[in-house]
């Protein structure tokens, strides 16, 4: 009986693990605004976060790296590529959501101009979307194929996905079958790691919004 049980357990495929990593802090003039399509740089603090993140990831098994092409992501990823001697696959579909007419505005300006509460921003994105920006449907339509490609190419492996806060929320919404606005319950900080294990029967959040830099630079 014991031998039979071991055979059954050994037949269970290993989980695919996705490390969803947000870029580091951006330069001061872009903090607290809807950045979206603005191709901004990291702040000095963001660059320190990226180096600490790279040191942390060096101790992890990473089989593949996928990334957004935007500068803030590429600058966050650079120390990891250097220290881990890994290559990346850039997927344009992983770029941040286009906030349309909200772009460049802070939370208060968007609230006052477009007449909705700040905590409802994901409801607005889901439907109908920011004016002249992406709707939730369009956003999902470009992010989901990236996710499916990654999973298909790396079953049973550990994959790091360097991207954006909005993209991480969409990935979580897809993976755990959650309406996008419900992800407002999750914090997704700069240079944070959220790890999801994909089992045959379920997706399991193993780590949420972990910031390895916090105790070192606050």
C-alpha cells in the first residue's frame, strides 16, 4: 500500500510558480499620479530597491524571466540579470495599462475632474475604462495571452514576471478568477514580490506583496 501511495504522489506534476514583481519606486515627479503609458525612470531609492531585490532573487531558483519593455521595469530588472546571469523575454503586452485622460494626473485631480471616489478606480478601469484609455476588457485581452504563453512554455518551473502594479492586479484577477476591482484589497508596492503556485486543481497565493528591501532602506 505504501509503495502504491508513493507512486501516486510521484505522478503529481510539480507546481508552476510565478513571481509577479513590480518595478521599483519611480522618479519623484511621477509619484502619486496615474503614470500608465509614461515611460519614466526609477528614482535613486528605486534603484536601491532593485539591487536589494536582485540579491534576494539570487538565492531563488528562477528558470525564466519575462518583462515589460518600459524603462522603469527594465531598470528594476537590470541588476537581477547581471547578478543571476539570466536572460529576459520582453513581452510588449506586459506594459502598464493606458490611463487615457487620467495620465499624468494625481488621485485628487482625477476624482474631482471625473467624479468618482479614489477607491473606485479599478471599477472605472474595468468598465468602461478611463476616457481615451484602455477598458478592462481590452487590458485583459493583451495581458492574458502573455500569461498563457508563459504558463505553456514553463510548466513545472519558476518564472519571474517583472511588470507593473496594474498588470499584477490583472494577472491575479485571471489566475484566481477574481473581478479586477476586487484586487483593490491587495497592496502591490514598489519592488514587491507576489508568488502564485499553479497546481492542477487551483492557483495558490504563497506570497503577497513581499518587499525584501523594507528592513534595509525603509
